[in-house]
């Protein structure tokens, strides 16, 4: 076996004449049994005719039978952990001669696991100020706001209004209709044309309002368009917020007092910030782990990682309402720009797998079951149906591997040496 580069190897394989002959007889038998040739009953055509009529098919079928078998035999004999599909080159297949070919393939890398316990990482438990709690409580209070219709009068900036609208000129295809849309006039998140057009209207009034959408508007159908809307002002409303008292706390869950509710809010904020801080620290630990180990990784793994990164990028664009197919996207440039990142990610994955092996990290069945149940809830499907689907496509194994990796990362963080982050310096002098 010859090393080409990194984890890529080349192996020359020979299949003797006897094995070729036996495979040829099996292939001939299969083709004869299904062949329908003029002048012969099905399955009764002479082998000489079969050889003549199906020469190319016979050769291809023989190669597809003997090459994988010969390769597997050599791989097992040499105890090679082959990754991906081998590439067959320099094939020599002549009548009454041994079959000779070369296979090029990646092998799983062999590497020594260096120090992974006690790696240094910046981390400190987050703090929550009183204002953080007050801001979160106020957000929750806003979610409980009630909007009360008031007596008709001309609408003013700052009012909450309910309008019915339908698009007219300037928009192709199906019109936009909304019989009851509520907005606050002058809200920075609302298009100014709507607010300015509605100010001064009285409930019951109708009006055509022209709206110019910016080029970078989130909906491609509207971006850069000037659309006229037929708008009817239906109601003007007053927002009423609940009192921050024990009654409000009780409406938010199993709380007796407002102080008890605020303490739970504080606990939730701490948990959120702790999770984000730990995830950031874990990410830095994984990068440090990968940087501390230098070994070649199979191109097959890197290609898979690049494909996954590309799919994630396409998904993120779609979530922003952008069709990736409409972009002038250079696939080669993307792959080139992301290859170093993909290589490091693969190396980190291999290292975490080795750590899990060394530390005897195990995954319990109930952990997999909980993840299946979570997926079923998110997809709004029966648990049994989701489990069957995962069993068919290997999803259960992927879930178990992900849980195992997460446990290895948690162990890495638990055993890391946490240091207080250096204070951030101001880039500009304070005024």
C-alpha cells in the first residue's frame, strides 16, 4: 500500500483468472434467465448468443461483483478502516488474464490524543442586575396588555389603530389583503408612509396610501416597489397595561406574590446567560483542542463537512426570505473559503470521539428516547411515527452520536481551568 497524501492511500489489487471465470459464469446465468431474444424461449438462449449480445453488460456486471469483494478482502486482511468510496484507476481487464486495478481511498486517521484535561478557557458565571429583571418583567407585562376601543376622533401619532387594507396598483399577482391589521402610528418598525397616511383619518374613513418599499425590504415581492393600498381606518385603541401586583404574578403561573415572580424571572435570566456563556466557552475549548493537535484528516470527511456548511448557509438565507438560487453564488469560492474551517471542525470531531472513547462516555436509551420525543413535539407528529422514520434513515444512531459528543464537550468544560475574562477596553474615549 502506498501513501499518496495525508490520509489518501493507493492499493494495487489482482483478481486471478479462476475468480473471474466463476463470476462470469454467475453473471451469464443471471442474464440468460431474464433474457428475451427473438427465436428463443425466455431463459433458453444459448450462452454463446448471450456472450455475443450482452458482452458489455457481462463485463460491467463482473467488475461490479469482483472489485468490491476483492477490495473488502484486502481491507480486512490489512485491517484498514476505509472512509468513503474508493476510486478505481488503472483498470486492466483482458480476456483470460487476471484483473488488475488500483484503488485510491481515504483511511480513518491514526493519531495520539494529547492533553485535553485542564485546558484554560475564559469563563465566569454571569451576573444579573436589578434593571435586567425590571426590563424582562416589563416585556412580560407588555405581552399582557389590553387594547380598548375609544370613541371616534382623528388619529394621532402614537395611537394604536386597527385598519383593513388591500393592495392595488404596483403589485403583480395575488393582492395583499388584511381585514384587521393593528399598528402603532409612528412606530419606528412601521413603514412611515402608513403612519403618515393614517394620521388625521377618523374611524370609518377610507383612503388610498402609496407606499414605497426600500430595495433591501425583507419580502422580495415588495422590495423596491411602489404599491398603492386601499386603507380603511376601523378603530382607534388605547393600550392598558396590568398593574405589577400579586394578581399579575398569579396570572403568569404558579406564583403567589409579585416578589416570587420576579425571583423566578431572575433565575430564568441567569440560566439563559449561563447557557450562552458556557456555549461560548465550550466553542473556544473545542478550537483550542483542535489547534493543540496536528494530524491529517480524510478529504472525504472534509467534503462532507463542506456540504453540511453549504446546506446550513442555504437554510439561513431561506430563513431570511432569500432564494439561494437567485444569487450569483460561486460554489468553488465558497468551498475554498470554508475549507480550513471544515478541516478544523473535522479534526475537533475526531478528537471528541476519541475523548468519549477514552472516558467511556455512554449514551442511555432514555436519553435517545427523550430526544425522539422532543423531535416529535417540534414536528407535531406521533412519537412512534418519528421513531420509525429515524430507524429507517439511521437517525437514531445520529442522535446517539450527537448526545455522546455533547457529553464529551461537557466533560471538557467541566475539567477545564476557568479564568476570569480580561476587562474589555474602550476603543474610544467616553464623552
